[in-house]
C-alpha cells in the first residue's frame, strides 16, 4: 500500500481462533503467508504460547486495547528464492499457468501481461512446490470430504497437471 500506516489504512476485522493465526511476513505476498502456514508453532514454544494467550484472551493489551506483535515473531521477507519452500529436502516441481488470449493472434503481444497478473483466489503464474510442503485450498472442491476454501494440505505427489495431497491434521 506504500504507506507506513498500520494495515495500509485498510479496515481489518479479526475473528475466529487466533491460535490459527499465520505468522507476520514483512513485505510478503499471499503465497509467502500460505507457505509459512503455522508450522512455526510446532518448533517455537514462545510463539505457540503467545498464540495461546491471544486465543484465550489473556495477552496484555495497550491503553487503546491493541495487542502488539513482538519483533522477534516477525518473519522477514527477503526474496522469493529464500522462501520456506527452499527448506524442504525434495526436488522442486514447477507448475506454470497456461493462460491464453481470446484471439490467438494477440497471444504474443499480451503474454507477458497475462503472466504478471496475480488475481485473488488463484495461484501465482509460476507455482513451485515440493513433496511434504504445505498448501492451502483456494476453492470449495468437495465440502463433504472437508475440501473447502482454507483447508490445509500436505503435498504427496505430482503429475503433469495433478497435485496429490492429504489433509493436514
């Protein structure tokens, strides 16, 4: 938002269970938050305790009833190449979007533009995954099988156009 005002001067409504809060990543993009998930709570007891205090409503607040996030809990965003995905041991699999213009003659003229779009609710043009890395569903695929928007999954296997994953419990 190119501003130093909290939340880029946008009105934010918080709700739900703060124990499921994603870590803060300075200057991160949507895919960075999704990649981070909340795996940090498993390996960082102080972060886990902090989330529990917020979830239980016992975390200290300021005079204006706000909770301050300690600097030690903020995950800095350096570059896309230095993201969490590089920490997984397996070989990376890259999935590239296949966007096309309505008119085939316009494809070469608008291809770079199509690849620069990052639309809400859609994965990035180039999605890099590894076996055992976490992903989050962006659509309600099958609510009866608990495959709903926001469901966290663990990647198991990759085919040319298919990602096999299991629900993270």
